[in-house]
């Protein structure tokens, strides 16, 4: 039976994911298909903690925080699978990172992510961020859920 897409507001996202402000980089998940994909956005308010320091006179969202937003969105694809709600998900690696445009105060960073594979607590993912239909960032990345991964540890018997 196919899983039904979910819509999650910020409070519902908090039920699944442990990131909290100021480090939560997603505000709304428009469509989460567990085990498959997640789409949503981050609204960049003028008072985001990073704008005053990145950079004075030219505020924009740091590229690695854009990538973190992709990771947090894609993490919802595994956190919404049965038994994973509220577990920790870490970024394991990020590759093929492309930063193509500034993300500015007042922008809506739209996030479109896909879970390409999920085995033994490790996920291969891809994502694209855009503002007004223009790509701002892209990355391929791996995520890991330690609670599942530790079930597959080999232990020595003596």
C-alpha cells in the first residue's frame, strides 16, 4: 500500500525532527512522501541570526546553511517512516555542491529533495534549492540515522 503524502507545519516538523531555532532551516513541508521525497520552504526573515554577520552591508544566507536546509528537508523522508519519528539524523557527506545565487532577506527558499536509497540507516539523497524559480543551490548528500546503523555493528565474540 503506497504511503500518503504529508503536509507539515513548523509545529508538526518539530514532532519529527530535533532541529530547533535558530538552527531549524525549514518552515513548512508542503509534501513529504515517506521514503521517497520531501518538498517545502524556508522563509528568510530580516531578523535571521546570520544576516548581520554574513555580510554587513550585503546580507545573504550562507551557502552551507542552504545545504543544511536541503538536508533537514530530506531527513523528513526517513523520519516519517514508521518507528523513526523524533530520531536523530546526521549529515554524513555532501558532494557536487553548487551555489548559484544569493538568498536574501525576504526570499522564500524552496527546497525539493529526493531520497535515492535507504539501507541500514544510511540514505543517499539529492536536493535543489530555488528562489522565484531560479536555482540557488544543489547537492548530493548522505544522511545517517545512528539508531538504525548501530543494529548492524559487528561485535567480537571472545
